[in-house]
C-alpha cells in the first residue's frame, strides 16, 4: 500500500493505492494545523509508504511523510495516470496556477507558475463568488447561464471586487458579472498556456477543473479540447502516491 | 554554530552622521541572518574564517580603514558598477568601494522620493543614503555613477543632492565611435580622480595599480576554476560572498586571502572532498547582480540540496573574467588597453550583446553545471528581455533552464522554493 498526500493551500487531499489500484481518495479543509489534519486522514490505514506534496510538504516530511515531491511533478504523474498520453497540464488550485509541459516519456521539460498574487486561481473565484452571494458550487453554472458578459478589467482580487460592487450597483445581472469574472480567469490562464507552446490536448487538474464555466470558456478560448480527469482535485495526491510506489521499488 | 556578531562601532557611526539607533538594529538582523545562512553550513573550508571576519567587521574594521585613508588625503570613491575603472582610483592611491544596495530594509526610505516601480537595487542604494544607514555611503568622498540603465542614470541626478555624484557615460553599442567616446570618458575619469586627489597619475603608478587589480581578478578566476570540481569544494553561498566582498575589501589583502583559500580547495579537490556530496545537483546562476546581503536564490537552491557552481553576473564572472594587458609604460597605450578590457564586459545594456549568450554557454560547460537559473531583478528591463535569448540558447542546447524574476522582499520565497525544487526534479530527470 502507498499513500500520497497533497497538503494544498485550501484543502488536504489523500490518495491510497493497493498495488496499481486506486482504492480511496479523501479530502478535508487545510485548517490551522494542516499536518495534524493530514494525520487524521490516514490514521485508519496500516503503516505504509507516504509521499507528501503541496505547500505543506516539508512540514509533512518533518512529521510523518517518507519523502516529498513538488506539486509540479505530482500533477505531471497524476495527469498521466488519467491520460497516459498527456503532454500539457494545467493545474489550478486554491492559491496558484501552473502550466506543465512533459516530453513523450512523461518527464517535466518546462513549467510556469502564476505570479505571487491570487490572480487566476481558485481563491480569486472563491472571493468573487462570495461577493456576489453565491457558493462556489453555484458560481460556475450561474456564469454558464449568461450569454454576455459585463466588462471586468482588473485581475487583482482587491480591485476586481470593487469593480464587482460597482457593476452590481449599476444593475448589471449577477450572471453577467459571474461570466465576466470567469472569463477574466480564463484569459489569464490561456495566456500562460500559449507561452508554453502547447500543441497537444490540455489536461486540466486541480479543484478549479470542477468548474463547468472555466472548462467551457477555456475550450472556446483555446479552440481545442480540454480533458478533465474524473477526480481532478486528487491528481496531485495520486501523483504523490504513484511516486511513493516508484521510489520504493 | 559558533557565536557570531557583527561588531558595533557606535562612536564611529556617530562621527559619520549615521542614524545609529536604526542602523544598530539592521546590524543585529544581518548578523542573525549570516549565522543562519552561512555558519550553519557543513564542511566549510577553514580559510572562510577571513571572510567571516570581514562580515563581522563590515561596519567597523573596513570603515576605519576608509576614514583613515581620507584623513591621509586619499580619495575614497563609491561605485555601483563593474564599468568603473578602479585601476585609476588605485593609481592615485585612492580606494574604490562598492556601495550598499542589496537589502529591502532601505527601500521605504527611497520610496519617499523615488517612484516605486523601478529596480530594487537602485531603490535600496538610494534609500541607504537617504536614511543614513550605510557607513560606506557616509564615508565616501563622492559616488561615481554610470549610464548603464535609465533608473540609475536618472537617480544619480537626485542622489547628487545627498552626496556628490559624478557620472561616466557608458555607450550602448560597441562600434569604433563608441570606443572613441569611451576612451574620452576614461580620460575624464582620470582627470577627475587627479583633481580630487591633487596628484598626477604616472604611467608607473597606473601599471602598478593594473597589476594589483589583475591580481584580484586572477585570484577570483582561480576560485571559479576550482568550483568546477565534483564534489564542489566550496558552497555557492560562500563563493558568492567572496565575490560580494571583492567589491569593498583592500585588493592586495583580498587576493592573498582568496589565493590562500584556493590552496586549501586544491587539497580538497585532490582528496575528492567537497562542501556537498558528489551526488548534489550542480546549478549555475546567470543574470543580474546579487548585492550583499542578497543571498535569496543561493540559499533556496542550496537548502534544497543542490550546489551553485558559477555566477555569470556582475557580482560574479563578469567582474573578473577579463584582464588588462600589462607591460607598457606609455600612458596612452595603458589607457587604450584598459578601455579594451572594459569594452569586453558583456552587460545587457549593450545592443547587440550576443557575446553574453556565448559566454553563458561557455561558463555552463566550464563549470560542469547541470542546469541554469536565470535571475533578473524586477524592472531590470535589459536583463529581463535578454533572458529570451539565453532561454532560446538553453533550449537549443538541451540545458535545463529556469527563469526567475524577483526583488528583495521575502514574500515570494514560498513560491520560489516550489519552483526551484521542481526545477531540480527536472534536472534530476
């Protein structure tokens, strides 16, 4: 048995493998003591090899994990688990977004991460949803229901929030504002993808890949198909578990 | 870890009209950072003791030497750039010191006056003078600036209000007419130094000074060659520190101490001993200078278990890779040889500057590195744009490559750590 734990900025994810079979995935909020939360996640499993990834990886290594890999490598392995031919991966998590390019053998040859702010990440969408009074689960479908968007110029979370307030007070429908906010994120992500000279189908991982509006707008923007794994938020944990398996043999 | 303290000299600081109370806090913070980042390293060469002492005395011992020199009527010149011909200062029995400009602590002082969206090195330097928190700035007779970028060029005009600032024009191309301009600038520089010192520089004095500075460059070249060994005999952090100290230490003593260190490193190399294990990944850094105490990238890379084996940078090989031809006692020929040497510096302020791309690839091979991290300070447009050519050359050669743009603030350290670790995973394959 091998376990991968992804200690992300907003959520902790765990993937458990018995041999080549993925037997369990769990997710909880990161909370204030992420490594203790993580220990809760796996304590019902027999002792085994644990590989950590994500922001909290070094803390986990200090406390319980056998080793660490970065989110970049973890998502590369996780994406290949779902799509063995994957060459370009977009991962959008709570606090950062990355574009990763692999060679045919699946090795990372190039990657980019967003700047040090929350623009183009899950956190941006979360704050914007709250400012319009939606839950995160409602936010994407609402955006999809609108046919035209209001103009949003700012990608800075703080400035965008004031734009949202101003649009609301001009009577612009919430669905139009929601669509504009999604589009702002998508154009940012598409910019990162284009810099990477991606030509193969894009695999989209991370919690934001659950958002139907982002997927739809991204496909429109790139003019190509976007592949989403069945468990996009667990791709990092799955990659870490697969690495645990590889490095034990 | 041994007890380490940067020694306080409050009386000397008062004499230099410094903000003593504030500066003393900075001194303690720097001492703490130095202990944590440098003294905690394993397998440091014994001869690093001298450089540790240089840091312990950074705000005292060396400053006393500068103050003493001034009392003797010798010129003390502050500089910011590898284009300032220090041989000429030395020939007039003067001292050239690189000034403070590598810390985030002085940036708020600068932002009271300068625009925020300019290079952190320029802001930091200006802030050190504005806040009276750099004893070197307080001790110099004047600052010699140059025209290598717009931020510096225009800041000199404002800095001149706080400390006399003279500017040497560095052309932006390398045609024959640029060389003609340059040699005129070198002659003006010499005239300025002669005016300040009240001495006429003789060919014998210039020959002797050239020999001394060439000696410093040779010692640093020797250190660079030794770093090519695997296991690396010295950490990148320690080597960077030495390259930083090269800008303010007395050149004859400094070269002797670097050579002593190299003697020790030769023994290490012969015995296959290193500061890092042989399996450590080897990384080369290329790009903008890392002024003391900017150890951010080196600290992140080496904390992740890799070793930095070369700095292709102004605080690095660009400072010492070229020597001045010696052997003539004719002043015009000497100044021509000096200008030829300074014209070979491949700063990104030049266009075209393809020799830098060639140099990066050469140093990559010479240092037996396994990957390149390009480092550019925020708002350093010339290095940031030239990065495109370095990246393309690395792609063509199949060299693992990571580009980082950063400033002095610690707020991107978490993100950089992830990027650097992912890069090392990529190098490992």
